[in-house]
C-alpha cells in the first residue's frame, strides 16, 4: 500500500483501483471517464436508460436520451473501457416522474434532478458499483470534494456558473464518502479542452438544458399526460379574497410568477400563493412576495449540528445567490431558516441548501425541502 494517496484520495495505485464512471453521454461524464483511464485506473462506464424517448425528447437538449446512450457507447469504445447499460425506466418512473407530478398537483415547484440523484443515480448506481467491487463511483458533476481519512466533504465548484452542489444536498454520508467529482476544480472550457485532447466525439456537444423527461421545458404537458384531470379551471383571487380572474390549472403556476396570469391591473401582479385544496391562485404586488422565515422538512445533514452555530449561508433556488441565515435544527428531519434579509419567490417543493465558508471554499452542510 502506498503512503501517498492516488488522485481520488485512496491509498492504492491507480492500476489497483477500480472506478465506476456514471456516463450520461455528455461531455462532462465522458471527459471524466477519459481522465480516469488516462491516469491508469480500471474504469467501468455505466449508462442509465431512464425513460422511453418521444419524438419531442429526441429533438430537445436533454440528457439520458437514446442518442446520449449511443454517444456514451462510442466514448467507451474509443477509451477501450468496459461499458454497461442499465435499464431503469420503472425505477425512474416511480422514484422521479411520479414524485414530480404529485408535487405540482400539491401546488409545489419540484426539482426532479435532486430526486433522481437521491434515488436512481446514487442509491441504485451506488449499490451496483459496490456489487462490481469498485473502489469509488465517479461522476461528471461540477462539485468540489475533499477526502481525508476516508471522510469526504462536499464544496461548491470553482466554476460557480456550473456549480451543482445545490442538486446534491440529499446525498447520504455513505454515498459521499464513496463518490468522487474530478471536475469540481475545473472550468467548463478546460473540460472541453481535455475532451478534445482525448479526441472524444462529444467534445463539442451542447450541454443539456431541460429536465430529461420534459420536452422543451413544457412540464404542464407531461403532468397532463400522466394526470389528464389535472388541468381544471379555478379562481384567481387577490389578497383580500376577491375573484379577479380564472386560471386553466394550478400546474401552470409557481410562486413569484408574473407572466401568464392574464389578469390586468394598475400594477404588475405576481403569484403569492397556490391553494391546491381550493384549486385557486392568490396574486398580489411584488412587495408582498418577500419572506424571511422558511420551514423545512426531510432535512439531510452532512455535518454535526455544532457547525450550524454561526456564519451560515443558504440557497433557496438552484440559480439563486447565497443568503445569510440562522438555522434552527428542530430534529433530525425538520429545520427553521431565518433569513437576514427577505427573499422573493420562495416556493414549497424547492430545496434550501446550507453552506459555510472555510479555507477550502463553501462547504455543503446539508439542506432540506421547503415546506412553507
């Protein structure tokens, strides 16, 4: 055994280390597979078939489609590594799509990518990797991780425009200790340069932009497909309870939304609340959107409670900025977040992710789902 750990923090020679690389068929995961192979690791590429393609999905910019599976297979052939395809359509439907649909029907704004990472990608792929006796599961996520004495901590990526730590807050400690994220310390253009040097066919491939099972961002059509009764007309009310319009279904709205309300007034109106029990939308002026207190459930903590005493930052949406906050951990799966300054458009169903800055960057402490 070496005294010096290899590039993924394990005290083994790369040639004695087996890694599973989750290969989606995009440039990031393909480059990671190439990096691992070049460094001398025993690489097994695994690609997940998560849903059955439609014509709309085939044309849109999404990951995990049939074309992506073919791209992953070509990369594996180019790198001369083992490659497996796992058919997880049923698991994905139950663990991700059904959850997505139900969440919208409850007036929430879900994040299926977090659910996918928690269930299919990390839970099932984690188990498969262990069965293959791999030493680590490696992915192309833009997250920085630091492993010391077999304990891994997760940090925001160097490239903050690409950082995906928000989507990984629900990772368990066991999973995190087994996962590796080689791209966390790189910029996207560096990743593409490596892909070009490795002569990978996906070096110039555009990034996926949509939720994988939602063609061209039209999530309402997906919900209608699985739950045709979901598009029911209902009332649009102002803050005082006065009916000022009619909507075509609450699934068309999210908290903070301005466009598509189709009710005119002196000032612009925003969605303040969605009431699924009464099938109604409450709208009002922008200055009524701000919130300072958030209640979370199903929290996932990656550190000890003592780390929450001060200097906590949170993100309440994937594209949001870091906000100063105080966090009260109520029990193992609930928390109260008190923001220093009010924030607009906080929506149930989204995640609130906790961070704390140290000498290595912004460390992910965990997070939870916004309940109210």
